[in-house]
């Protein structure tokens, strides 16, 4: 019954879930870590941009960012810094179209694109000399990570030891509906602005992409119905959400995996908390701090590291 009692307590000056979510994104300083960049060419003619942080370890952490984030997102770079402090190597990768260079194909990425994670591991990670691997995913990247692990079941490289995920929208449909509500408008507006820029850029290279109604799109339902679903081979937004929600794959996860999601996460609904699944599994650990917001978990000390980064290291050390 791997339901974990959490120790996290939010700082007093962040008294609600929205401040907990927004403060780290806007005010946390840069982690000051320097990456080696690599472009990984894919079999379909597209590419993935990778950031490597190497210091000679035989252990490698693979980090997946959230929706409309990148390898340069603050939460990702600070996790990199914390893992480097333990002496481990790190690889932070960008989903298609999320690095500064737009991807080549008409398609881009979506919230359940586990095949690109599979390609990354098979082409860039497993052929190397590392002896142990750990997956870490944030928000959408966490959904991709959990889905991948459930799809693979026992068919995993034995060097892959465990996984840690944060603030995961395990149920994409309910999350999309929730973020469309009035109280979530600031988050939805930010996502829509960024996604529309990507579509507009693609339309300059692919004139068949219809952007006549783009300015009128304000929710994931309409955007996914018009663009995400058809560009990635799904019949509708509903089918896309159903086939890519990690909650349906979690029961098949065989690798020790931790999901940390705050009870007050402003992005998520009750369907995104797989409590019953965790109760019935011995490989899937669910930790629900009362506070933390979405990918927040701030704390203040002389190291600069947040609780989430320390908790990740603590969990992983049990398996390395």
C-alpha cells in the first residue's frame, strides 16, 4: 500500500496554491548550469534537441519537461543542479518544437508522446556506457514518463532503476475541462498564447494548415480538436485524451516509481490522483503533500534547492 505521508510544508509568505505555482516560475533565479547541446536525428526526418550535463558518472538521469516548457525551464535546470551535486550525469531533452529551433515536420509533440521518449532512450541513452538510469518527469513530461513505463511493463532495460514524477495530469480530459474554467484563465491564456505561436510558425511552412480561426481558440478542447488530434493521428480531442492519459497505464508499471502531486494543485482534478491504484500496487508510490501548487514545492535555505529536488534524491538513493 505505497501511499506516502509527505513532510512538505509551504513557506508562510506563499499562502495559496496560485502563489505557490507562480512564484517559482517568475522569481526563482537561474540555476547557472552549463550544458553540452546535441541534435538527435530521428528516423522520420525530424529531430530532438538534447542538453547533456556530463561529469564522468556511470549513472544518468533523463529529465522530461512540462507542457510548453523546455530543457531551459527553471524547475528543470534546478533539478539538474541538484543531481549534479550528487555526482550524477543528467540529460534534459526537448520535446519536438520546444527547443529554440522549430521541428521540421507538420506534427509537433503532445501530452502522451511516449514514442519519442522511447526513441531517445534507444538511440541516445542505452547505447552508451552508463550502468544505471533514472527517469524524472514534470507535469506533462511526468504523464509521458508514466505512460511509457506502463506501456513497457517488464520490457525495460535492466539498467533503468526507478522513476520520479511531479504534478502529473494523469487524466487529460478532466484536466482540460478544469483549466478551461474562469478561475484558471491565467494559466490557460499562457498555454494558448505559446501554442498559437507554434501553429502560426508551422503555417508559414505548411500552407495547408488552416489558421483562420486560430485567434478564436481559448481552450484545450478546441485547440486539440482542431490541431493536436488530427496532426497526430487521433479522431478527436476526446480520443486523444483517453488514449494518452497515464492513469490508464499506471496499473502496468513494474519499475519503482514515485508520483508527487500536491493536494492543492490548481491544474488538476480528483481523477488525477491515482490513490486506488497506489493502494493495490507495490511498485507505484503516491505522495500527496497538502500544499505545493503545480511544480512548486518551494523552500528557502542556504543551498537554494527546493523540497522537490531533495525529495527526488532521497527516493532515488534507495534504488541506486
